């Protein structure tokens, strides 16, 4: 039997968060636009706006669903697991592959940029929230395996679109041996899936054991998370607009790649994979909204 969503009507508490979430969404959209238009800002400042707006969204939105303690636990799990696996892979090649971070993303904690560690939180939370919509688990009961598995696919779809742009074109990080996906090795995505699955599994176990129930939220609040993921996909599509300079880049293995091909592939993944997840979540939310008014 397919699980159904049960969404309460809009509450005063949720409405009070609407302006804050709207501002955060606008800041994130601004960051994605600044990535493609000429401007005097250093690139690390744009990256910081991108990452910190996503982090703010997760904290504000997540506090409504899980209270402050719950979303801080989620953030702590993301930072701990993400930094552990990133440092492990830089030192050993497992689980992502052999790579190192350049200076594009700013100061580092050990071998990993601080901003990258924080980037896990925002997109991991939004992907988890979409998984809750798609799997029909908006109530306090958490599906121990279904939700982590679904959320991991949603999160890896984001990385599938992003990694060749940030790695091969922008050189935020460098894959030492290149790879078949526009300079990115297949091991990166297998490692990503393992990493985010562990994050989601640990959080699902936490939710199973915590005494306080998950706080319910109204339809508009769920829609904000869906919009954030859709904005991310749209930002990837926008990267296809500028004329690439240089037109061709080379990975450390010597393989040359057309930048237009990389951004084009990123746009296709964003439309047909990330877009599919956003569409499925929108359908489930629309059905729940209709049921709530009947």
C-alpha cells in the first residue's frame, strides 16, 4: 500500500517563519545568479553565500520540524560523517577516490574546506525533506531504511550534476586520476551514496529513539524545501548560459573536455533527474493539499 501524506493546516508559527525562509531562498537564488554574471566579488564570497544560505535554510526550516535540538543533531551528523569520509578519501583514496582541494573554497579544517563541510548540511537536509514527501513519511514515524535510501538518491543526483563543474572546470577540487564522468571517477558517486546514506541512517536512528515527536508543519512550509531543491537545479541549468572561456579544459590524466559539454550534461541531469525528484515531491504534496481540503 502506498503511504499517504497527512498535512495539517497552516499554523501561526509556520506563517511566522515564511518571511525568513523567503529571504533565505532569495539569497540562495542570488548566489546562483552571481555564479554566472560578471561581478567584482571574489569567488569564495559567492561560494560562501551559496553554502551559508543553504545552511540557514536547513536550520530555520529544520527547527520547525525537529525542534532546535533535532536539527543541530542532524547538522552534527553531517559535519562529523562528511569530514571523516572526505579526510579519509584524501589520505587513502577511499571511499570517493584520489583528489585534493584547491584554494577556491577558502580555509580548511585538516584537509577539507570549512565551507564544504557546511555544504553537506543544507543540501542533505533539503534532500531528506524531499524524500519524506516522496516516501509519504511526514509524520513522526520515520521509515528506517526507505527514507535514507531515497534521500541518498536525491542527494547524489545533486552531486552528479555539480561535481564535473566544480572539479574539472572550476578546479575547486582536483581528481588526481581524472574519470569517465567529465573527469570525475565513478568511485566518487558510490562513495557519496555511502556517505550520505550513513548520515541519513544515523539521523533516522536518532529520530526513532528520541522521546519528543516530530513537529508537524503546514503545506507552505513543505513547499519551501521543494522550491529550494528546484532553485538548485535551475542554478545548474543557468551555468549553461555563459560562453565558456577557455572552451576546453584538461583533467590530470590528460583527457580534454569541452566546457560546454560539461555544463550541458549538468543541465540535463538537473532537468531530468533532479527535476524528476522535485516533480514527484510536488505531486505528492499537491495530492496531500487536495486531501486536506476535502
